[in-house]
C-alpha cells in the first residue's frame, strides 16, 4: 500500500510523516497529494488570525472542547514563528492545547515560518488537504499574526476569525485596511477589560462599512473570555451561521474564488523558489546585478529578463 492508502485507512503516523515531507516540498509528498486530493472537500476550514498575545491558541482550545462534545473530528494546524513541534506536543504559550494531544479525534501539527514574512508557506495547502482527506470535520489554522499570512489564509479558510483585544482599540483604525478586512467573524477576546466597550464600538463602525449590499455578510462581533471559556459557544454558533450563509448565497462562486487564490499562493512560492534557485547557479545573474548597480538596466527590465530565463 502507498502512504496515501495508509492515511485513508487512518494511519496517523503516516499522516504526520507526509506533512513533514510536504513542508520540504518533496516529490514523494506531491505524488501522495495527487492520490489524496480526490478525497478532500468535506472539512470546514477555519482561519484564526490576530496579533500575538490576543489569545488565539486559547480560543482554539475552547473550540476544540466545544466541537469534541459534538463528536466532531478536528485537525489543528499551527503556523509557528519558531521551530515546528511533533504531533501531540505543544510549544510554550500553547500549553492549553496539550489536553487535547492524546485525543484520537484531534490531530495537531505545527510548521515553522522559517522567517518567511511573505505569506503562508506553499506547504500549508497540502497539509490542510491531508487533514481533509483524513476525514476531519473541522480544520483550524492559526497563523503567526502578522503581514501577508492573514490575507493568504482567506484562500484556504471557509470562515476567517479575527481575534482582537480591548488593548488594540487605539490602533484599530490603522489595522482597518489590513487584517480587519479579512474577517468573517470578530472575536473580541479578554472582553472583561475596561476598554472592551470602546473597542466593540470601533468594530461596529468598521463592520458597517464592509458592504452596502442587502445580501452582504456583516461580520458579527463575539465577546469572549477564552480562559474562562466564556463566549465559545456563541463563537461556534456564528461559525455555523456563516456556513449556512455561504451555502445560501453563492457558495460555488466563493469556492471558485478560494481555489483561484489558492493556486496563486502556490504559484507565488514555487516561482519565487525557482528564481532563487536559478539566481545562485550562474554568473549571468551576478552580471545582471552588476548592470543594475551601474544603472545599465532598471529593476523591472531585470525582473523581466529573469522571468524570460525560467
């Protein structure tokens, strides 16, 4: 049997090995993904994004407990800014996930960003596909909380939860054009803090400007206190509500947009890796850099030369 067959038969070790290979983008992992891809499309994928310290991991732990009580199977993918950890283990501030590590209905995997600030790694879609093929009902992706990651997660997630805290209130307007625009649901965590009311009002102002269309989805604002497990049930209810809304209002259009964005994400990293590889092979690339330095060629023309070569 192949590794894909092992995974479809419930072999968790095989799934973990394949995910590690996908992080290295090996030919073997791509071959396995070809066999697994027809078995995907059943899981509901949830992105959990937000700044560091907002409580994303604690919220995820709460959602795991909630969905497991409903006998739902879950995959958890943590995009970690440091080194990866093996299935079932937990790093530092994610200690609250540890209680679920031995639960056979929960599969936890982490990958490192390896300093990549340009967005999600191209291995992430493959890892999510493996979890989907494993038969998971929900897949939750936690991003590192900075930059292009939050935008990229939209290409994978059916529902994107943006976690904010009352302490962000003063910076909310500057974030409006970035991460806040990706939200399907806002989780106002640590809502027992004094600034919570003002932050809630700012979020309401932002959501009112998202669309004037009558059938537009207006992101709900769910107040949570993740450590006390307050608001988790309501957060789960809003996820289900968004699922229903998506199905009733152009679900296929949303799928097409997601797939287009997903393909763009993968192409972006593969082309970039190809260019980096080629740049280090031949003196002609150094010659191109020298010509740029001497103002003999502009950066756009230089980039065009590189693309023509590959």
